[in-house]
């Protein structure tokens, strides 16, 4: 609803359409782009955009 009426820059964070695996939690977060560092990078990318 917000984006429809007040467009804002956005990035998607999530697992692509793939089969995942099990293993060490921190390693899996990094592998699939869900670690805090990956999320912070996405947020910074949005903040760098010009409107």
C-alpha cells in the first residue's frame, strides 16, 4: 500500500528459487545472502540511490 501511494527505493532480501541445504547457521546466512552484513549492504545501496 505504501509503495503504491508513496513510491520509495527498495531492495529485496531473501533466498532465490533454489534448494537449500543444512549446516552451520552463520555459514548458511552468508551463503544465501541473509547475514547482517548482506542486509546492511542492501540498506546502504538503497540509501545511496538518488530519488
